[in-house]
C-alpha cells in the first residue's frame, strides 16, 4: 500500500485575517445582544458616562462647598454640625464622608457619586417601564430620563438630588413587587424591604416621604379602576380570570410598612422641622412660580423644551386613560393606563403639596426639590412617544428629543455653569502668583462672599484647598468645624490681624463684589498701618483678590 502524496498547501492571504474579523463580528454581536437583553445595564452605563464626562470642569459653588466642608469633618464634628444645621442632609454627608475617606476630595470625586446615581436611576427607569408597558416603553423612558435637562444638572451636582431620583424609582419598583407578590404568594419580605427602603429614603431627604404618599394615591386609584372594571364587565363573562391587583391585604400591608418607617424616622423629621429657618431664603408664591413649575423644575428653564415635553405628557396621559375606558380595551391599553396610575401621582403630587404648603405660608417649594419626580415625568413622556408602533418613527422622535437636550447638556458642563461661580479661576490665580515667590510667609483675610452674608470667602479655600496651603487666616474668630456650624466667622480685624501677622510679608485678601459686606477697606487700613501696600488686584466674576506686600 503506497503512502498518499504530500505537498505544500498555500493559504490565501485573505483567510489569515478572517479569524480576526470573525472575532470582531462576534464581539459586536455580543454588545448588541447585551444591549437588547439587558437594556437596564446598557442605559444605566450610558447615564454614568454622560454624567461623569467633564464633571470636573464647572467651578464649585456655594451648595457644593457645604457638602465638601461637612463631609471632610471628623465624625464628632459632623454630628455636632447636624445638631445645629443641615440635619436634612445628614445621611448624605455621612456617605460622602466615607467616600472621601476612600478616594479623597477633588471636584470630580465630589460629583461622581451623582453621576453613578443617575446611571442607577436610568437603569431602574428602564426596569419600571418594562414592568408596566414592555421593553419598548422601558428603553424609551430610560433615554428620555437621561435627556431631561434637570437630570443632566443633577448628575453633575455634588448634592443629593441624583440619589433622591434613584431612591424614588427604586422604592416604587420594590412597592410594585410587593403588591404583585401579595396577589400571587408570600410577600412579607418585600413589604419589609419596602418599609426599610422608605426609612432610608426619607432619612436621606424628608421630601421622599411624598413618594410614599403618592404610592397611596396609586393604590387607591388602582382600586377604584378595578371596581369600575368589575361593574362594567358583561354579566355573561363568568368569573374574573385574574385576581385584582390591589386588595385589602395590599392596603393593610402598605399602611403597616409605611407607618413603621414613619415612626422610626420621626425624630429626624422633627429635627429637620426645628431647623426650618434654613429654608428662609425660599420665596412665597409669586410671579416666578409658574415659570419654575412649567420649565425650571424638570426642564432646566428651557421654555421650548418644556412646551414640547408638557405637550407629550398631556398626550400620553390622555390617550392612555381614554383607551382604557373603552368598552373592550386591549391588554396594551390596560397596561398603559396602569403606567399612568403609577407615574402621574409621583410626578404631580410632590410639587402640588409643596406649592400648597408654600401658599399657606410655610415656604418649602423650590424647583430643585422636585427632583424625585423626574423618573416618572420621563415615563409619561415615553408613553406619548411610544403611541406609534413603527420602530423607525419612535427612533426618529426619540432622536429629536435627545438632540433638543444637547444644548442643556453642554450648558451644565461649562466652567461657570454653577450660578456663574468663578471660584476655580480665583484659586488658580492665587496658586499661580504664590508659585512665583515660594517660601514667602503669607497670610489671608477672607471677606464676605457674593450673595451669602452668613459665609466668608473661606468657602473658596474649602473648595480648592491646594491653592491656599500654608496660608495663615488672619481674620478668623470662630472655627466652623469646632463650633458646629457651616462656615468660619471673622472677628475684629483691628485686633486679629496684628495678633497673627508676625513675620508675614504677603497678605492675600479674597472677597466678593457688591451684594457682599465689603471689609476690604478695613483690611487695607490695618495692613497699611503695619507697612503693607497693594501690590496687585484681580477680579474674576464675583470674586475680588488683592495682594498686599510689606514695604
């Protein structure tokens, strides 16, 4: 038996790259499948990226500085502060304290938790939309949520508003699960989870109690809809195939879970009420209120965007409810009506309650306090966008909605996005000038800060400490961290400056433009008596800087 012939086999060059192309196609397919099968993770990750991108660019502003100074205090100092001020933000400050301990403070690390919270909220909005109306509604609602101007603002803000939105939708999802499990089987652990999450949510922000109240409205509305459907059903249909969604057992268990959470959290609520003087800056109902509700609270003050969004909200709600009240509604119509019963109370009730209380004389309404409604506003808008069936039309409308949000997305990431703050620029000026004569003995006097008479410009040092390292504060009389208040307080400059001047040969004055108490003339007079003259002056936005040098 002879051996078979052998020889050299030539492989075409094109087949050598085939495995690479095949792997690339496989990876692309895997990404597409992941986006389809787990849209919550895909939309959520997109939300984290968009929130974190360029979050380090805007200058820190007053509210964020309160987070920075509180979160960097020791636990005893933070506890002492919360006895006097900001108890409403106590849990948030504690979480940020732990976060800064892990990663340190920078403007980016201050804002990244908010970007993360917005990503979580977006994923949960997708899950909520899928639960009440299917994948198409869920994905559309998640993308609309990320496009809302106020969501983009919250995702780059070193304050708790992004976390509030995430907790509002998480609490709603847990509550919906508890209701469904009550109908189909054991549900105790879900009601315990609902009560525990409500406790955490209200501890983070007392306004989240309004979400719990809105859930009660949803349950009552659903119960009424069930009874109406039962009365209008033809008598020959026989027994109802499905058990009612809301029963007496559901109402009792919700009341027990919500009541238990209310009892446990009541001491905190009472403490927050005792500190209500903090919101004395909030104005009553006036000429600006309509604009705040119509465009600012949810749509960032962009009137054209708000007009389109409100039109879609009304269209989505009206069509869903009308379709569900037809003689023989489809399953899709019933699901969309239930989506309205879930989302509408959570969108409308918090603002309505705060406006009512404000009108009665207790000023509590501010547009930023409506953040908890943002996920449900997105769901109502998505109901209108998904009225049409063709995917191409939905994609086109959604793309238009996203394009409309681009200007506001850019606007919240500019250097002066935060109330025209230029603190970052002021700190860079001081850091650059100090670098030119390193080794000098230097001091600083912090004047008043624009628009906030209870604080000094020391909050710029809090926000950008690396620019002020080694400077002796010549004016401080009362240390905030040791006194349990937010901001340092100056004393009598004619005595504090000479007592601390020593061999300091350069003094920086940092203060605010008009609408701030001007102590610069007094500072200049005291320093002139001790041989100092003005070397240079700067003005950046609402911050003024003066360098005094010893003759």
